[in-house]
C-alpha cells in the first residue's frame, strides 16, 4: 500500500518576498511604513531646523513656571502662583467633568426620548420628535450661548435673596439658583465617613448582582423575581443603617448669604451648567435617533410573542427589545460620546476654563509656545478618545450575540 508523504518544506529565499503571495502583502506594508517614517522624520527635522534659524527650540520647561492667572472653577487646589502644569491639570479635570456629566445625561435623555418617539400616544410622540429635530439641527454653540444667557439674565442675583419678603428664596433652604451659578450644600467628611462610602459602593454592587441574578433566573427557568423594590432596599438600607450606627459621620455645610454673595457650600458656575446641559441635550437628540433605529430593527414578531405570553409592555421593552437593540445602538453611541468630549472645547465661548482654555488659551498666549501646547492638546484628546473607544468596545463585545 502506497504511503502519502508531505512534500519537503521549501527553504526561504529573498525573492519570495515579492514573488510569493504569502509574503508580498507584508513586504509592501513594511515598505509603506518605512516611507511614512522617513517622511515624518523629514518633516520633524525641517521643523527643528526652521525653528533653530529663528532662534527658537521645542522645550517644555515653561510647564514649571508660575501660571500667573486665576481659574474660576477648579476641582483641585490652585492659585495664580501654581505652575502651568497644574493649570493644565485643572483644565484636563474640568474637561473630564463636563464629558462625564454630559455623557451620562445625554444617555438618559437619548434613551428616554428614543423610546418615547415610538410611543402610541400621539402627543408624546410629537413632542419627542420636536425635541430631536430642534436640537439636532441647530449648532451646539448656539444652544450653549442660549442656556448661558438664560443662566445669567433670567436668574436672580444673590441680592434678591436678602431679608424677609425677598424677591427670591432658596429651594428647601439649601439650594440657591442665581445668575452667578447654583449653590449647593457641601458634604463634610468626618471620622467614619469612609465606612459609609464603602458600604454604599458595596450596596451598588449588591444591587447590580441581584438584578443580574434575577435576569439569569428568568432566562433559565422563566421565574420572574421583582427587581424594583429589592434593588432599592439593597441600595439604601445598609448605607442608611451604617450612617446612623456610626453617628452621622457625614454632615452638610449649607450656603449662606453674606455680603453680596453666598458663602459656604458648593458653587456650580453658570458656565459649567450651560456647557453641560447644552452638550447633553444636543448629543441626546442624536442618541435618541440611534435608540429609535435600534428598537425598530428588532422584529415586531418578538414583541407580539411576548405580549401573547402575558408580559406587560414595560417588561417587553426592558427584557426583550432593549437588550437586542443595544447591539445595534452601542457602536453609533460611541461616536456620540467622542463628539461630546471634543465639543467640550467650545467651553471658551462661555468662559469655562477647560483644557483648551487653560493650556491652549492663556498658557499659549503667555508663553508663546504654540507648538508644544498644541501637541499636548492633541495628545490629550487622542488619549481620552482612545480610552472612551476602548471601554465602550469592551462593553460592546460583552453585549454581542454569542454564536455557536
């Protein structure tokens, strides 16, 4: 009986890099990469040579010099004698604050508006359609200016809160809405507050774990457990119990009117509120269309089948329609998050000091280091965009339909 043997492996030759289709594509890609590196190196050397002829060089020593300017909204300690590096960090944190708040608010608005756009109620459906069309077709900068104008012109001044029978009054004697911003109570962290915070984090994890268990039990056995009130109990009861057991270690410092302004508490400036709300409602209109498209992509037969089994419309939407729609919604929503983060650079229009206003604005004008500051700005937005894409892609892969 004849035995089939594999032919001897062919030895590698340099000519195979061009003639063999297994290696040809890699060869061309390597050549293209080398040409790109040479081209970028030529541009860099040309830039350095031109700067040297003008008596300039690329240096980041200016980051250690005193900034010499104030920033009206900071998350960390900062004075005008702090360095340009610290001013840049303050701007980065302010940008991240707007991006996080905007993405969360835009997601809530977008999901609610997207679902309600398919409501059988004619009035609700048309109101949501009007919201989407109004905010999606007007530039976001105009909405930023409109909301900022409302905050500064329509809101009362702090003087209006003075004395009995004043023109304005604080909400619950704790919150004041003024033309200088919103004043909120400031938490005071005392001994034991860390335990309360850790208990709250554990409660959140426990509530999420319970909801995941209830969903898995429903899919595996068909047994339906309540999700609303048990999740609320897990979230609230342990934290409140620890709070009172430890003797209320977290207090509140309320804003009080003193002189011509409020003292104490937390001040959220009108520029931050205007930028936050404008970016949220603008991006939320686009997310609403993504959500509507995702829901409409789910077969209507599944909704009818679920209704025939006795499921209520809210359960059908949360357990059947939305989980499938998420697989379609998430990829375009990632782009909306990236757009919101980059649109936050419009903060300079209302005086909110984000990284574009600090590093790319005042620091650039004071030091004259345009190349260095622009490179740092590009690097920051590149890193934050890649980070958002990476996190959302991980979530997208987790939500993908698993095939056999």
